[in-house]
C-alpha cells in the first residue's frame, strides 16, 4: 500500500508498459522530425545552442519558418525526457521489483540528454556531416534502449534472466526456444542492420540534403557509397530470409513471425530507397526512408529479442510413486497407471517404490504406457 500511495497510478504494470511504449513512439517521431529539419534546410534555423539566439532560448519572428521548425524539434526533447522520467518512476514503483527494469529505464533516460548534446554540437559545427550522422546513430541507440525497456516492461522473458512475479510463469526455466547457432545468426543480423544504418549516414552526408544551403558535404563519391550501402542491404535481406527459413525449421513460431515481419519491412524500405535514388531524392521519399530506417531497426531488435525467449518449464502430471490410494490405479498390472511402477504388480515393488535408476525417461515413458 505504501508504494501505491506514494506513486499512485505509476505502480500499475499497465501504466508502466504504456509509458515504455510511448517512449518508443516518441523516439521514432524524433527521428522523423529531425529528418524534417534537415530536408527543409532548417538545420541552422536556431543558429546556436543551447539558446536559439544569442539572447533567447526561443525563436523570433525574424527567423521565419526555419526557426520554428528547428525550435519545435528542440521542444520534443522535453516531451521525451518527461516520458523517460515517468517511466523510471513507474519502474521504481513496481512491486515486486522486476530484475533489469530500472537499469534499462535509467539507460534509456540518460541517452536522451546525450543525444541532445550531440545535436547541439551539430549546430555549433555548422552541420558537419560526420556529426550529423553521429546524431542520427545516437537516435538509433536511444531507440534501442527504449525498445529494450518496453519489452522488459511488457514482461517478455529473456534467455539467461531469472524472471520474477508475473514473468515467472511466462518464462519458466526451460531451455531456449531457439538453438544457439540461430541466436548467433540473429546477433550477426543485428550487427549487419547497424552497419546498414552507418553506411546510410555516409550516403546522406554525400548527398544534397545537408540541412542548410551552406553546409559542407563529407566528400565521398555518392554513387560509390550508395552502391556499398545497397550491398549491405542485400546482405541484410539475405540473412533475414535465411533466418526465417531456419526458425520455421526448428519450430520457433514466435521468432519466425518476427523474421517474416523484418523481411517485409526491409523490402518496403528497399523499394523506397531505390525509387528515391532513381528519382533524384525527392524530399517526401527521403523522409519516408528515414522513417523506414527506424522501423527496420525496431523489427531487427524484435527478431533479436524473440530469439532469446525460453520455453516455459513443464511439470509432469500424475500421482506420486507411493500413492496409497488403491483407487488411483485399478489395475496395477495393466500398464495404464501413470506412476513409475506402471506395468509391475504392486506386490513385486520393493519397499518405498522402484529405485531412481529404474525410472523410465524419454521414449521409455511412452513404451511403458503401451
């Protein structure tokens, strides 16, 4: 009752899950609005940082629409920070305390000011393309932290974790649902997905949408770096398709569905990428491609997480070996009983039941039942 009175609705697991989901959505929105800043040449709409002008934190009418766009993007920091703080308080309010939840909330929250500082450096360096790319990658890192926090808040079990409370029944202590080699494949696929993001920032830094008419470019050949980026995308799609087939083959439907979603999102993102390249990078398609990059990253993380799930532990049903109730097995010699002495007359059993070494296991259980 003390936690409920102190934190109010934040102690509700449903509120916690919704706050964590809101953090994921807000970070995706930030990626899109950051793209809008760059695509509308509003990167220096506020020419300094942390102030918008030398004398004010707010934009002025003289700065026009570009100042409003950049200032609006900066205001999103406070929205996302507020969600992160509320999520941390909700994680602290949970009873019983769930392992790993608070550290993830802290990590996701600390990434937000770090991302803001990198954004400020991009302004102070007049939109240096390498810093702009770092700012985008920082957004992807914060998004990954927010996603991990949401999955833990939603109660999804992870391999190697000891779940408590409501998670205990879902996760159990069984073996991993996905074999070790396929978990390694999922990790490799995630690394390739991150590489695609990195190469994407190189392509952006060599292209025309710099965020301001006077901003420098990174000097890389646009055609060559775009081809390298496309090669990495082909590799990512190939690994994703292979993961889908393999996960279906080993009977891991949850992970297989995540792989199928990833392939679908990748194909959609690939179509947008090719169309925007051959249509000379129209603003609308470039913005859609930035949204797609966040969705591909989330789908990749979903696949990685789904391969870490453990099967629920099962407990064999049946009466104990020394069940004194004769009605539990009307014909001990018929082999129909579920105890370890099935198929053996009761008067031939040694005192205390059969020794442990004689307990049937695996296929022998079925053979004894016949």
